[in-house]
C-alpha cells in the first residue's frame, strides 16, 4: 500500500513546492518548517488507517462519546535530515515515544556503497505500531536496513514508512523487501543520479535544514 499526498490538490502542494524551490529553500528555517508541515499532514492522513475505540469523556455539562486511537504508535527517525519531518509527526502523535537511528552510506572506492547502521536508541517495539520518518526515500536501502535491524529485535505489529519525496526505484525496493509496510509520501520522482540523489528531488535535505557537513 502506498499513499501519495500530491495526487490530490491541497495546500500541501504549496509547502512541497517551496521545499523544492532552489531559492526559497536557502531559508533554513522555512525549509525546516515546510518539512514539519508536511509531516503533520501525513500524520493526519496516516491516522485514518489506525484502529479506534470509543471513550466516554466527561465534559462540564455531560458525557460525550469520542472515537480515539486504540494504540499510540512509536515514531522513528533516521538522523539527521529527517528531524524536522519527524517533528511534524510529533505535533499530531504528541504522546508517542520515539526511536532515533544513525545510518549512513559507506562509499567504496568504485563508487558503490553499503548502508552502515551505527546506533539505535528505541523504546520497546514489541506489538507496537512503528512509523519510520525520513525526508528522502532514494534507493530505499537505509530504510530497509534499519527496519530489518529493528524487526530482528522486536515483533513490530504494524510498520509504516513516511517520506517527503521518494524515488520510483526506492519505493520498489521497500515493497520488495518490506512487503507488509505501508508507505506514505508527499511525492514520487522517477529519476536518480549516479550518486543516488533523487531527480528533480530537492537537493541534500540534511544540509539544507542544518548546514553543510564536512
């Protein structure tokens, strides 16, 4: 299952357009804020897929029946680029615990690369709904490596992958290796460069949000 936000005309497309715009994205604060906005919107869309239960709420004047989520999901983020996007999810899932993962591309001399997962700090994910947030789903290798590492340690009840922009190849890789995962993205682009950057994409999300790394 894949949900693509920009298939429907909404104000979210304005936030996505600003993220992609080579001039506007130079404003780091606005770049982070637009990621947060899109994260919050995707969190709302994802919330429609959850299971709900009825609770009786006492008001000053009586009792109201309200359907609320039966489970509080755990949020996860791959550092560092995904932090603002993750913050958007936290605005809606504000009682959720979070997992933090460091993973990076270990480039070989021939230009190919492996995904190195260095550190995972996570609450118990047994029988939990887990939502992994990462701004860019390029090759999909980082997301698959992280999820397989977590699934080897925990019995995750339901897995969701969320990204701002995905590549067609990356989506296919996730579907092939994590067939039960539900994918939530704002847009899917068809091309990637030889260095596995999405085209047209938006550039290096981590550098744009937090400054160039050395």
